[in-house]
C-alpha cells in the first residue's frame, strides 16, 4: 500500500519561497502542496496563478488549521522562524524551516525543548549543502578515509554584487552577514570535519561597496576563524560583492590529502575561447548552483516523514551553527576574540 501524499502548506512565497513552493508542487514525489500563506498580496496572487493551490491565507495560524494539513514549509524572515516552528509542532504538524533556526541561542533551545515534547513530529532546518551531490560525495569520501583524518577547512559563500543593494534593506533583520550567509559554511565544515562545538572564534570585515551597511551596522565582506573543541580549525569567508557571479567553495584538508568542492563556479561545461582568453560562465546566484540540492532537500524531508526515518540533520546541529554564527558576529562587531 502506497502512503498518501504528504499534504504541505508553505509560509512565505517570496524570493526563496517560490523556489521551494514550485519544487513541492511539481517535483517532489509523495508531496502535495495544498496551501500557501503570506501577508503580501502579490505573493498570494503569484501562488494562485503558479501553484495550482486553491487555498491561500494571510494568517499563519489559520493555515495551520487547514483541513488535513500534515506539514509546513517555512520560507519566512529569520525573525519568525522559532515562533512559527513552535506553533507548527504544537499544532501537530511536521515542519521544515529555512536556515538559520533563530537569531539567538535562547530561541534555538526553546525550539529544541518543544520538539522534544513532540517526538512524533519531524522538525528539520534547511542546510542545503548537505543535499548537494558534490558535497555528499565529498562527505562519503571523507568517511571512507580517502584524505585521512580531516583537521582543517576553508569555506566561503560569495554572492554576485547586487547594485540595487537589495540585501541592505533587510540587513538589520538578518543577523548580519556571518549569521545570514556564513551559517551555511559553519554547518558544512562541522559536518565534513566531524567537528563538535567551537572553542573560540575571531572575525573581521570591511565595507567594500555598500556604504548603507554602516547604519546597521554590518559589512559586505567578512572573514572568520573557528577553533573547534577537538582541535580542528576552519576559515570562513563571506562576500556580497563578487563581480563574476556566485561562488560557493569548500576545502577540507586531512592527514593524507584534501578535497575541494566548487573550485571553479561553472554555470555549465561550456568553455569560451576568444580574444579575451579561455573562460567559462559562472553561476549567477546560489539557487542555480544548488537547484538540485534544494529539490533533494525537500524530497528528503518528505521521505523522512513518510518512511519514519530520522532526519539527516538534527535541531542540535542547527543550534550549534547558530551559536557559532552569533559568536563570529560578536567578534566581527567588537574586533575581539570570542570564547565559547
């Protein structure tokens, strides 16, 4: 007997939510998108026209009460994540939320405590690199001992410069560049290194292009160094000002070799040779780079619920990524080393 499709409602159908919604509605097996929620009229209009979803809501609590709803997908502002996850769990829903889990440690721990009271409900946070084929291959090779014992990591998230300064407008609510962007890298290096908690961190940064960030305060380029409890070390770089496109890269060094994922940010396998030299086009945004991974991530969430499997990453993983993200953000702002 084939289980019934998982009935999912999505909250937030803006820039990122539209990708998630389209995946659930059209590409994820065993899922049915039955509701969408947003306080923004244009987002609900888009949902009606593109998702085949008859039921739209402006109120999140009303969507949670949608008849027969099994799970919710959250692509809402980070400031809402913790409260919305808690509300979903307490309403008996499984819940997937975009990263990070929250902007402060207290909210992360509150979500963990509520989830512990609802062990039959799945709560999963969207660290998409764990579902990317190349990153998964690197993880498998590390687990198999191909590079020996991993001890050092270098990872970066570098976005193409947006001259409109879109991110400047939401920077005050994002938690800052290192928590908004680099939390992906933090989770990735913990996962690939097999690292636990962090011992101490240091970060610094600069405003290279977007002077409007001084009022937040935030920067558009930052570097952080993390020392983990077991001795592994990682260097993290975040940028919002790349000229050539989006570039995600991670290097893991072990006692018997190293692995690099994303050394060349290729859009495809076409190489252009002309009077300017030999080159390739680059991925314009993170979504083009991780389109397959986002679909895999949503599929994994659905499969975990329908098959009764444990989630591939825990809320504790998400809490630790946030804890380190908060620490490097504090270091960035104070220009002092932070002990955890």
